[in-house]
């Protein structure tokens, strides 16, 4: 098996190039380089719901002897900042550490202007365009556009044709609540069944279009409404990955209070919690309509950073570097006549 190069990303607030320590990297890449070809039936089993639940149990629920000690070990190894947590003293198991709530209203500030699109998660972000004439066009290797949105959804396929997308990769140490990137009225919510492929960059490069093959939840928000963000239709797609057992829908209009599932006709507020991944690493994808948003200039510069080494760059044949972004931080602005 050819050894993959190191994977680096840009720390947004400092501009520093950081080398990522990818968990279980050698094992994941062995499975996706040889296992998929040599033993396809075993590969399908490893990415099934049953195997995924077992991996999650072994990593987050099976604690020999003292679960609180195991939780502290996870906190130390992942470098989790307990000062951000809502109830740090009661994080008594690895699963509780993973599903922690934070004081996002204090430690994840958000721009006041309603027409600014914000990050849905603490994550590593890349973006691109679905329009071939755009400088930011990226071949459909992350996902197949039609498959991503699901069969029988022609109305949404037409709405987002030649639009733009952003991908947010949540790693195990991250805060795993998703927040709304925009304000508006929910027009559709639906789930699509699928597998549980890894979101490790090496696995993504080797497994063509994994994000449209994994289990996912799609939410369509219409922002061109009173008190909305006025950036057109926005699709938010929450995608499971290896060791993610579930996507819990838990929209809260204020902090984490009165969580509930969303339904068509509901008005949602930008920056509020929407869902929770249980547990592991996972991916969010946002889709935007053509010429409705413009990504922030610093994210554009980082995408083609000349010094960072990215496995995505090798897999796509062009420089493609992630930026580490904070949930509720601005990633894009309203734009009507720009296709970047």
C-alpha cells in the first residue's frame, strides 16, 4: 500500500499551516486502498450500520472499570476545552464528552447582519462551484450532485443547478452540534438511507463520491422571506460517517432549550442549534443557488494555499486546502452578481 502524504489545513484565526493527526489513519487507508478491491463483501460489512454501531460502542461506551476516568482520558487526548462546556463537571463518560454542549452564545460569537452565512459547525471547510465555467468548479468526487439530494427531488436539483457548495468535516475532538447557517422557512426535510463511509481525507480521495452514498438528512431552507437571510434557497445536508450512529434533530430557538424536530413551514434562526451527531466524525454539506452568495476572501486564499500539503490536492489534481472554521463564524456574504 502506497503511503499517503501528510494532510494539512489552515487555522483561520492565525493563518498557520497545521498538520492533522488523523485518527486510525493507517487502518482506514488500508481498508479503503486494498479492502475495497480484495474483499468487497467484507468492505460492505465494515461500512454497514451494524459494524458502525459496534465501532461506536467500543470507542465511546465500552469503558473498563471507571467511565469517568475514561472520559478524562478522552478530554486530555483530544485537547477539549472544558471552560467552554455548559456542564463540564457532569461529563462522566466518553459519549457524554462527545455529545457535550458549549456556551456558544459566549464562546462562538456571530455577526449581527442577517445576510451573512455562518458555519454550521466547528469543522474543516472546503468549498467549490457546480458550474463548469467557474474558477471554483470542482469535479464531482466528494459527491454526485443528483444522488446527494436523492431520487424524486427534481425541484431541488433544478434549484441548485450550477450553484455553489461548502463541505464541513467534523473531526472527533470537535463540538458535534450542528447550527443553522441561515434564517428562513423550512420547505422540506427528509432522510436518505446509506452506508457509513469514513470521512478521512485519504478515504474520501479513494472512495469516489462517498458523501452521496452515506446516510444523510436533507433540510431545504427558503431565506427569501420576512426576517430571512435573503440568500435564496439553502440546502443543509448532514451526513453520517464512520462511528456516527445517529443524527438527532433537536432545533432550539433559544440556547439548548425545548429541542424539537423541524417540519416544513417552520421558521428557523441563523446560528441556533439544529442537530447532534452521535458519535464519531461526520460531514455537513451546504448547497447554495447560483449567484446568491460570495465566500469570504480569506477562505478563497486558503483554498489554494501555496505551502499547505493536502490529500485533497493530490486526489483532485489541483490545490485544495481546508480551513479550520468555528461554528457561527461568517463564511459567506449575500451576492447577486458574482459566481465565485
